[in-house]
C-alpha cells in the first residue's frame, strides 16, 4: 500500500526526531515481567534493544554469560555507557543522585574526575556536550525532563502545576489501598482527560516525541473514539485502579521527575550495586541494526528481547523484518526465547517461516505477566520459543 503525502511527512518527522535526539531517558518495559518470562541463568546469551539501558542492568542480576545491547541511536547507547561508568568508577550515592533523583550538584567535577575516562569515545563525545542535564539548573531541573520523552514529561508536569493537582498525584502514589487509589485516580483523570489533552495527544508530533511512529499509532488510535487519548485512558485505568501503586516506579518517575529509594528500578537499589558492578563487563553496546549485528557477530544466542520495534518494520520495511527473523533463527538453538511487545492486540505480521519454526506461548503465564506489567501501555506481549 502506497503512503499518502501526509503520511510521508509524518514518517519523515518521526525519523528527524529519532535521528537527532536522545529519545528514551528510562525504559518503558517492565523487567520484572521479562525475567519471569525469560528465565535467565548463567548460560544465557542475550541480544536486546538498548533503549535507556535500565533493563539490561536489571538482567545482570541473573549473571548471564553475555548481554549485547543494540540500538541504531548512538545516544541511547551513550546513556547506558554512562550508567556503566558510574558502576565502574564511582559509588551508589552518585548513581542515585544522577539516575534516582536526576540531579547531581557535583556532576561537573564527578564527570571530569571519575566518569569521563571510563566512557568509550562516542559516549564521551555526547556527554562532554550534555552532562549539564544532571546539574539541576534551568527550567528543566532533572535529567528526566531531557530527551524527547523527557520534554513531554516536563510539559505534563507544568500542566499538573497549572491545574493544581500535584498534591493529588503525590497522594495517589502514597495510597494505602486500591479503593483509595481508584478514588484519587478518577479525581485526577476527571481534571486531565479533557478536550485540550485529547487534541494534543492525537498529534503525530506528540507521539513522535514519545517514541511512537505513525504506523504504530494507527494500530491503537483508530480503535478508540477519542483516539490516542482513549487508548492511554484505558491503559492508565488498569495501572492505577487494578494494580498496586506502591512499587510502580515507571509512573512515579513520569509524574514527579524522580524515583524514591523505595520505589525505583533494581539497578538503583543499594543492595544490588556490588553485583551489577561485578557483572557489568558482561554487557556490550553496539550502535547498529539487529540484523547487521547478527551478521557481524554470529553465535548461538539463547534470548532475544526485541521490544516493539517490529511494529515499525512490519509497516515500513517488510524485507528488513523478514531478514531480521531469518538472522534471529540462524543464530538460535532449540529453546531460544524471543520476547517482543506490540501496540496491536494480535500480531499478524509474522512471516510463515517464523510460524513454522517458532512456538508462541499462549498459556496463563503470558496473560498473567501482561496483566501485571506496571507500564501497561502495550496491547500485547509475545514470547516465542524456537522449536
């Protein structure tokens, strides 16, 4: 199907956003669910999309043999390399200041004296220019309000202030019961989910800032009367009404710009610092495409974590999608696990040769982990197991 001129412009705009910016300042996939589904161990050889690197660090708690993190955006790999540098050359206090609070008052000195020399050249070049993201100065005071998704979070925080609902949001995350959660969330929703926000969320530039391409937006937006807002409203009701809120560090960060000691990813827990530090050498970053990585690094991998990027390939580059699957299978063994998520409730883009060689888990474990996902913004999760 040929694209309309408007769709071509939207796709061009998405590429511009992604090719020139740090997009994700944190991961938006729940590693607790991942680790249940993947069942990692010391023999695991993982190939995964980098994103912000949080989940790769989480997987290190299982001491896998190797983790190869791949991202076509060098800024995403630079972010993971900066986190690795803190584990290599600094301590937990600095780690939590930078990536827990998003503010490190001594960042200029800390970067120059401790972190810079631990970075590979490309990451060093990026952070030489942008380490100010952590200094706590300016209008956007926390690191988590930088990057394109961070810019969106910053705009949301300003909107919350304008509507004087920050205290209700704080109360929501301190709720002591699901009944209290529901009551507080519905109060907030009533103030936020209005026509202005509906218009804003249904702009393609807004979705591009959040890392959602046109083709993926169309998978869910057409299903709901209010478009993207309807989809987001349904997702948030599940997260804030049906699941406990106390350990949902994803949405706490998004709404407040920082984590807390008690509500943060595993890599930001003091008890895990030494193990991740000891295991960080098992992790490598690669700025390339998954297919190119597999061509240049043939091996027998046990796990692939593909996030949702095949949604884009399916609509924009079918030959690349098929090539990626052929290379995944060529570098797998019987039992290799392939984890991916989608904005579609049902994925219909798997090539026939994939369906012949891969069994997709359909049991209760998939339904349970999809329900328990604290992010809640994916319509489906798939776990493929090579036959």
